[in-house]
C-alpha cells in the first residue's frame, strides 16, 4: 500500500479543476429535465488536500540504532492511542466496513498466490508461515480491536535527525523526531497487527535473524514504555500478554503476505517489476533468517522487552515525582568550606565595626554633655 508496495488501496489524486469524480457532482436544487433547462444546472465540487509539511528522511534510508527504534515504537503506540481515542463513532463504522487486501487479518488469502513463486523452498516457507497464522484464528479473534493505520512500512515513516539529536538525552519513551504518514489504509482490525506490520519492514535488511529480533525488541520496548508512561485510568493498557504471544506469528504472516502479493504483481506487470518487488528480496531473506526461530522463543523475547519498557516508564515517573515533591535522589548542594570561612570573617568584621561605631558615639555624647 501507499507509495511502496503493489496493490495499494490509496485513492487516486483528486483534481483541482476540470474533471472531478462523478460522485462529486450534485444536481442543483429543484431538478429539471431538458439539457438547456436552467433547473438542470450541476454544482461541481472541487477538492484539494492541504497537508502540513514534515521534514525528515524515510526510515528505510537511515541507520536503525536502538534509541531510534525505541522512539519508533513510541510513535507507533502514539498513533494507536490517537486512533483508539479520537475518532468519532461514525469514523469507526466506516473503517469497520472497509475490506482491504493488505489488511493483515486477510493474510491467508495470499495462499492463492503461491503458484507465482518459482522457488520450491521459498514457496514452502511462505506456506508454513501462513498455515501457522491460520491455526491461530481463534486466539486472534479474541485480540483487542481498534482502528489501525495498517501500512506502517518504512517509507511511511519519516525520521528528522535534528529533532532526534535535540532530544538525545530526553525520555526514551518520547516519540520526537518520528512522523507517521499516509493514513489511507486505516481499517478496523486487531491492534497488534499495526505493530506487526511495522516490525515486518523494520526487521528487514539486518545481517542475521538475531539482529532482526533485537531490532524488533527495541521497538516493542519503546511501544510499551510510551503506553505505560501515560499512566491515567482511562488510557488503554500496554500490549496484552496474548498480543505479545502472537506478535511474532503476525510479523511472519505479514512477511509472507507481502512477498506473495508482490510475486503475483510482478508476474502480471513485469514492466513495473522494480517498483513492485522493492520489498521482495529483503522480505524473503528475513523469512529464511527466521525459519529456525521458535515462535515461543520470540514471544519470550518480546515479553521481556515489554517488561523493560514498563520499567523504563516506572523509573522515569519515580524521578519526576521525587523532583516535584522536592525529594530528588540527587545530593543536595552544599557551599564550599571557603565560602563558610569568608562568611564568618565578614560577620566578625561587621560586629567589630558596629562595636567601634557604638563606642565612638557614646564618647561623643559624653564630651558634648561635659561641655
């Protein structure tokens, strides 16, 4: 979807003048029959999109350090929270009525694209990932649901280096410097699918399966820290245990879904193969890197990362609370001993001066009286 993958559901550009969608043409009030009738006039509505410019580079083009990935996790959680709390019921209904090929909930439909994969080993691996995902259908049906972005690939995320550097020593749970683009594929689905889609792209291009898993854990840690730091009663909880248990299977399913849709698209449109297969090679590579990774081990690592994120938030909250209440754990400032000596000498000199002044005044008074 969006600018990166084939088969996207993004709407076509809207014209500023001239031809407008037929649905945007509404007859004038009063109706009319003849083509020349003044009552047959049409009201043409012209649309334009006004968006805020956000500076930055695509996540795909920057180095994925652990602090950056933690901030990415915080940004994903921030987007999830916004979509869970700020949409009107009518918006949620519209999102719930959408059915998108790229929705991770529909990943098993990609099985139909297996014949387009020429390599037997690739085909078998993709089938394995999707069959494991299908076997979890009952557990997945009980996962928390909400409207999600649905397309957090690394070309829909901007990284602003100056903002990251300015906040280098700030709270690790902050999402400063990360911008999420392209909400054209929002859909009502399982909440954890949004994070799984993000991880499916973030983990590509790593030197090993372990490095890819560590990158995923950094994102999960930042996600959990940002959710835990919110800390008010009405806030949605951080990732539930069931979501963490199924997260890796969801990531693998997204990888299989992506490469299979790309395989079919390349066969149907070979002239556009470079664009359509931008994720294919790194996607297949990551799938093979994780082929021997047990889902239970991945779940254990994700759960540990989420716990670390919650602990990060707890420590930060404790420090802020102590500072506000004047009970900071930092040692209180004490003036150097030299300052104390100087102060004592100054007080002694002042006392002597006052004593001399008083004595002089009394002497003058006595002299005046004697005269």
